[in-house]
C-alpha cells in the first residue's frame, strides 16, 4: 500500500473541502428559485473559492444573443454600474472582454448545459495570477452545477410566466366580456400587463379622429397625464405613432429621441401599436424603472397579444357607445318633441332643447340666441351648462362675429383657435362689455343657424374645452336640436300671429257692433282708440280732428297715461307727423320721434313720445283728421301690420264721424219735417177754422144793427168753429208734449190720442191690452207712445182704411207695441222714397231703447208694425 505523504493528505483535505463546498452550494442553488439570488450565490462562491477581488456572472437571453442578466460581487456601486453599462454597450460576443476599472480578467468559466450556452462566470483581480488544475476543475464543477440550476429556474420561470400570461389573458378577456366602462377596463389591462411583465408603469393612448394620440388610461403615473395629447415622435408612444411599428427601449433616455418629461424615472420600456381592421386605433406601452429590467421580444409578443384584446375592447366600447348615444339621442329628441308639442311659449321649449343638447353632445355650455328687431344683434334667450350665468342677458352683434357668419351664410361655423381680443358681448341690463367665456377658458365654439321656412331666426351656440372638438356626428346632433329650436320658434311665432289675428277679429267684431249700436259720438271714438291701443301694444292713442280753421287739428280723444295733458291740444297742420300724414295721405312712422324733424315738439314732449305712427282719417269725400298711436311696448317701433290696423281703425273712425254728422243732419231734418207737418196741420185745420171765425165775426158785426138775429146766428157759428179750432190745437199740442203720458201713464195717454184721431180724422182705432199692465220707465213709455203715434199717422196718410188696431203686450221683460190695419199695404223690399223719416224715426226709437222694429206688409194685405222694447231688470 503506497505511503501517503503530508502533501497528499493536504490535497485530500482540500478536495474534501471543495466537495463539501460544492455540495452545500448545490443544495443552496436547488433551494433557491430566484434567478438573481442564484447568480449572487454563484458570484459569492467564485470569489470565496479563488480569493479574487471581484466576480461576475453574465447570462444571455434564451436565444443566446444579447446579455440578459448581470450579477457581480466585490465591485463598488459606481464601478459596478459603469462596468454593466459598458458591457451592455459592447458588441455581441465581446462583452467578456470588458473589465472593470483597475481590474484584470483572470478566468472565464462558461455556463453550459449540453448544447445550451447560458453565459459565463468571470473572475477579476488587480494582478494577473495562475489557477491550479484543481481550482479550475472546482470552478468548472461550480459552473456546471450553477448552469443546471439556472436552466431549471429559467424553465420554471418560463412555465410560471406562461401560466401568469394565460391567467392575465383570461382576466383581460373576462373584463372585456363583462366591463362596459372603457376607462375601468383599460386600467385593468394595464395593471395586468405591468404585473405580467415585471414593469412599473403603463399607459394606453387612443388615436382620435384627427390622428392625435390622447392618453386614455395610465398606471402608476400622475393623474394629470390622462387626457394629454402626445405628438408624433415624442416618447415611445409618439415613436410608435410615427413609425407605426412596435418598439423596445432598453435604455429609455438614450433610445427614445424625445422622452416625455413625465417619464424621467423610466429606464426601459416596450410599446406596441393597437390595430383594428388594418387601422391603428391606439398605442399600448409599459415601462420599468429598474435599470436591470430589460424587455425582450417575448415581452413584446405578450404586449401585442394584449393589444389585440385592447383593440377588441375599443371596438366593443365604440359599438356600445354608439348604441348608448343613439338611445340617448332618441330619448332626448323624444323629450324635445314632447316639449315642442306641449309648450306654447317658446322659452320653456327652448330650455328643454338646450338641456337635451347639452347632455347628449358632451359640450360644456349651450346657448340659444334670437335675432333682435333690426337684425343687428343676437340676444341670448336661454343658456345652460357651465357658463350659463355668464352668458345670461348678453347680446352679440351680427356684423363681424362668428354668429353673424352663421346667420348670413346659413351654415354651421366652428372656431377652434383661442380668441385674442376683448369680447364683443354686452350685458342687456347694463350695456357694459364683458369677457366672453370662450376667451376666458379658451374654449372651442360651434354656432348653428336657426332657420325655418327660409328665414333665420337666431343661432344655437355650443362651447367646449376641447380645442379639437365638434366632429361630424356632434355637429349633426346639435344641428338636429337647432332645427327643432327653429321649429319651436316658428311655431311660437305662428301661434302668436294666430292669437294676434284672433284678437284683431274680436276687436273688429266689437268695433262693428259698437258702430251699429252706439250713437254717442265720443263713446264710439273712445272705444276705437282703446281697441287700437290694445291690438298694437301702444302706450297711448290720440285722435285729432280738423278744426274750422284749416291750420290746426284738435286732439278730440286720447287714451293712455298722457290723456289729460294731450286732450284738447291744438296741433298745427304744418310741421308735425299729423301734417305729414295729411299731406302724403299715407302712414308716417318714427322710432325716434322727439329727434325727428317731422315732429311737433310740443305735443311730443307732453306725451313723452318715443315712437309714433300717424295715419290720416278720411272718407270718400274728405279727410276729417289724423289717428296717432305712440310708444310701442317693448323694443323697436311700430310695424307694417300696426300701420295696416291703424289705417283700418282710422277709416272706421272717419266713418263714425261721418255717420254722426249724417245722423245729426237726419235729426235736424226730422225736426224740420215735423214742423212742416204741424204747419200743414195748422193750415189745413186750425188756420182754416180761425179764418172762418174771422169771416163770421165780420158778418155778424155788419148785421148787428140791421138784423140782430142773423148776427146772433153768425156769432153762434163762429163760436162753434172756435171751439173746434181749440180742440184741434189741443190735439196738436198733445202730439208735441203729451202731459197725460207723464202724469197718467202710457195707457191713458194712448186712449186720449186714439180719441183725438177719431175726432180729427174719423178713424176708429181699437185698443187691446194683455199682460200685467203697469207703469214703466219714462224712456220705455215715451218710445212706445211715439212709435204708436207715428204708426197711426202712417195709417191716416197711407193705409186708405177707416179702422185700425193697437195692441199693448206687457210681458215680464218686454213691452210689445203692435199696430195693424187692413189697408192698401206695400212691398217693404221695394225702393222707398227719400222722405220716409217716419219709418226711420220709429226704428231709431226702438233701437235707442235696446229693442227692435218689425214691419210686415204686402200690397192689398194691410200693414203690421211691431216694436219690441226690453224692460230693464227689476222694473
């Protein structure tokens, strides 16, 4: 048996020690599942076993290409960082040639399992040294054990990663199927990707209609980044947007030409485009802050798989959003249509329309402006949303404004650039200029014209904070609401016009009734002025008549607040609106009366006249005066419709004046006719009797001395004639003033008149009385007596009969007086002679008492005249 020397024993002890160290190392490696921890164990053992200053392990990726992981032991932090940076920057295959500062590469041990070269173990020292074969053998066994363990950990990690990927994908798919809120869904997708790829941050950007990438969701980044637009070429997202290809940034600040300021802590990242049906719809990006985390092709593939599901989620959300928006639009349009159907006043319907447009379009503020009189300004009628208070009571000039462009062109107008000048909006109550909300907040503005039946009525304005807002669908939706608003305004205008026409018809009907029933001249004119004031929304109305002096008009009738000071004022027929209306024979209008050179300052100041409309009052034969309306309610002056109404009422007033003149002439003619009749009666009866008395008295005087008996006979005959003349005179006086009517009543007076008719004309008149006989008001009894009296006069003159009947019917609310004869009769429809004042006076007396006169006759069948006179309540 060979003898073992001390050296041999020492070598055996060293070998045993190495074997125990290798066993312990292998056991620790096997127990450790973390790759970095295994690499640290290997580095530590290499340095311990060799006594070198530093050790390092480089692992390549699964494809054997670039360095995947680096772990060191014994290097200062600064030296470690700079060396790792240099290694990663070195060309492929030359990484192990790079040594840390101040150290030399002493030994390189490959990490190999079969044909798989996993990496190398490196030993560095300050000075060159040699390694014994036993040391090299031990290092090789360490490397082999570590390589096998590293391979197992890699396989385990890959299996675990695959399981995590499948679980993450399952969660993403489940989220897509169950989650309709896109922001919440994107948050889950990013969180899954960050967890799956051992990253720290993530972001999903959606490409909008204008091609810009807008951040939709972010993970572990400042909330302010959401909504931010990332230009092409800026950051990884902008780079993908520019190249339309996936990107892996191993060194973010160096590999990305224009990194985002919000991502200064990022060390590496991977970004992939999100495609849907050949169109890039977004960018998906995750980033790591750990310098040792380097993303690989497998990470990019995972991101691309997740990006496909993001695309599906985007499309589902888009489809769901379209369906939801369409349902909301239908609901909103139904609500707006209901408001249009139920609201007769436009402001309520416009407010509903504005609210629906605000909620469905997603803008910040909606306002509706209406064109003011003169079409020079638009006035905000309704405003809802963020800046409703600021927009309330504002006016926008049409000229030089975006609203004016919409009004003139009839097309939508969009302004996306911020305004740079002071707003041209003014407050309605103070007239002071104020800042436009659009300028204050740099909002985009859309203005849509409100058009109905070829007319522009106003505008609908929408404000939003998004500078690139108002896409085609949004404009189309708001245009629908603008059309409904125009319909509402047009319907309201038509309703107002219809209501005005009905008011005018009622006013004209009342005026017609008044002209037929009322004979009081001043009451007719007063009513005409009041009706015109109501229909034209005027503050006052004045009616001036031409005087005998043609140089002046007198204010005969005035209604309104200045009636007391204007009534009776004389207006010259030169230098006044009235004079101009008379001269031109046309209506004269002014919206600034007191500064108009045509006006008569005295009356304008007395009436505090701002606006005026004067029209001539004329009949077919002559002009009788001027009718003026002044101070139109609200803003603006009198319209063409007001002028037409005033002209009509002026003609009616002129007709009333002419009728009053003719009525007065008729009354005077009736008095003359009555006087002539009494003169004929006196001539035919009393005068002839008195003449005969005179002759008999003269004969008696001549016979008194010669033949007293004959003289006495003459005197007796003269006495008889005088008594007859006295009776005739009493009868005539009774016709003029029947004292019995006042003292004894209608029935007694009528009986005495019938006796007078019998004694004077030999006509027998039968009197019949029915009903509850009683005294009635004097006007009723007087009208009944005069109608019966005139009717009997017509019987005596025209009937050609010796008998007639008078019937008095006393009813509860009416007295009916009927005269009937069986004489010659006549045709009531045949043309009448001009001197038929008796029939006219009977009709006027009946209508003057609120009743009516009915005449029934036919040739050869006699005549029936009946007057129905209403008895006032309580009589």
